[in-house]
C-alpha cells in the first residue's frame, strides 16, 4: 500500500460494506492487519461472513453506532473512509462523517490507489466482467503467477470475492472495472478487457451514446504499452494501443471453433496466431462463457502463461455464485440460479438452457432490478422472458431507487407473449414453483431473490424425493 493516501492508514470504515465490491476491500484491509468496520442496511450471508472474519458491522444509520476511532480527531489521518455510490449522499452516516471533517473516498478511487503501482488487469463490460475477471484470476493463480484479485462475485473455486497473493513483490492485480457511476475511469490498467456494451445504467448515463463514450474513455486509460482486449464488433478499433479481439465467430484475433456439448459441458478449440489449440473443456455452461474464456485466454497469453496451463485452469474453473449456478442437477428436475438482470443477460441464460436441455419445459422466476431499468428496457425484458415456457414475475427490487409513478412489474408482464405467466411474491414463490411441472427451473435477478433459493431448492427436493 505505497500510495500516500494509504501508507499511514490503520483504520478503515466502509459505508455499504455488504456490497460485493466493498466487501472485497474490507477483506483486503482486514488481511493487512488494519482495524476494519462498516455499515450496511441489511444483514446477509456475506455480512455474516465478514463479521466471522473479525469485521465489526452496524446495521443502524445512527451516529451512536459509529466506531470509536471515528470520534478521535487525533488519529483522523490514520482513518480511511470508503463509500459506495449505491448509498445516497444524503445518508445520515455519510453526512456525519463529512461534518467531522473526514475525506470520503469512493470504492473505485481506493481501487485506483491500490493498483496504481502494480501490473493491473481491469475487466469491464455490461455483462461478463465478473465471470471473466474470476477466470483470469483463476488461470493466473493456477499457473503460479502471483496475483491479487478484487472480484464482483464469489468465485466458487475459492468461496470468496478476494484472492490474495502469497507474496508481496511483483503482484499482478485483477480488478472488475465497474461502469456504474463511471467508476472504471479511476483505473489505469496495463491490460483492459471489455466484454460487452449494452445500454444500461441510463439513470447515470442518460443515453446509450454517453455510455459508449465512457467506455471509450476507459479504453484510453491504459498505461503506455498497454493492451486493449475486447469482443469483436465493439467500437474500439481506432485506438492506438495494442489491440486483441475475440469472438466465437471467425473474424477476430482469438476465436473458438468446433464448439460442441458433451454431457452438459462445452468442448471447443481456440485459434490464435495461426495455431489451433484443441479440446478445451468448460464445465460451466453457456456459449457466452466460452466467449469469456477466450477473453481470459487472451489475457493469460499476454502475460506469457503457457497454453497447457490455461487449458487445465479453464477446465478446473467452477464458476461464480449466482452465475448459472446449479442448485439441483438431477434426472427429475434441474434448478439453476442466475444473476441475470438485463435483457441480454436473460437471453444468454435462457438460450444456454435451451441448448443444454432441448425439449424440456422451462420455468423462469424473474425479479426486475430497479424501477428505472424496468422503465427503460420493458420491451427487451418481455422479449427475453417470452423465450420461456412459463414465467413467474416478482415485484421490482428497488435497490437504491425510489418508486417511479406508473412503473411496476406489470409493465413487463403485460408485454410477455406467454399464456402461462403469473405475478408472484417472495412469500408465495415456493408454492407457485412446486405447482409447476417444468423440468428446468430458473431463478433470475440481482435483487433479494437469492434469499428464497434455498427454500425453492428444498421444496423441489421434497417434491421429487431427490436423495431420499
């Protein structure tokens, strides 16, 4: 932590500590022996894990709940306060800290400080960044390349969102570059990966063109001699940096060929620099994940990792929680949980299910995330959800937003072209699911739908007498 803002720090306080990106920072500073504490509005399994790791967390927006080190003006220069932009700036705790004279840093600013003196791989994109950054980190770690990784999901190989290098010198940093609030513009990577740019976060950007412009700015933030890796077809070919493109189609620097499904796993060849490397295996399904593997392959080759190491690491990669995560995989029923919360993500997940389980009846339970996203993409959501056989649509999860007049789940529901569709709630979802005869069940969304997945799993186990 050689950055001047960080080298004197002994105490860290995080507002919104339970967020997936914030919790990785909390774990990092805790691993360095600093006193770490934070606030979050909701108790979750993740905040419980943080508390078990020795991090104090308050769940009340109350000045009396702030830790003692925030009262001591004599150590203020030893205190780092980090907040997530998902917390509104009128939040009482943030206002109290400002009034006490603390400098407040966004999560992205702190990531920029931590990575500025390291070889940094930053993975951005509307979809695929968590999977790709996790796969990159797994390949490097499996291949003996020292790396620390700040991930936007729980990598199931390691059951954490933070991978720590076993050494302190010459450590590569892998970070997920988040476009929300233009956070990724705080990074200056050696390798940048851009997996996709679909319109999203229009509450921040206003329109798709503004978002593309921000990604172009991110692409231009490379350090001298850096490498820009992006999915073929994205608008970055005019950049002066070294460019690598990837695609499952033919027209890219790195491509996949002979893609086939064998016992629910994907087999494929990778073509690069005139060579065809045969028989890669990806046990984590989906053509979109084959494409993510091409991006990770490209990063690893840039860093000099041998192809055989990459191949073994891709085969042993078990994925990220809530990204096409199998809850039940049985002859009687398949249950998959997925974080998809954008029309393109829903389409990719449902298409993968259709390819893996042709002929099966598919039920999707979807919880829309944000009123603004529902308003902006209602038609797209309806098109993607119409790929299902059955739909149960839940209420909108508001996250950071206040309700928008006239915007509810029914806006999507009325546009979905299915006869078998229902509106449901988290309270009655288990009953609705067990009434279905679908062979494949999907829970979809980025809100709190994950709080009922174990109930659904147990209900299906009981219904089909699985393992009994």
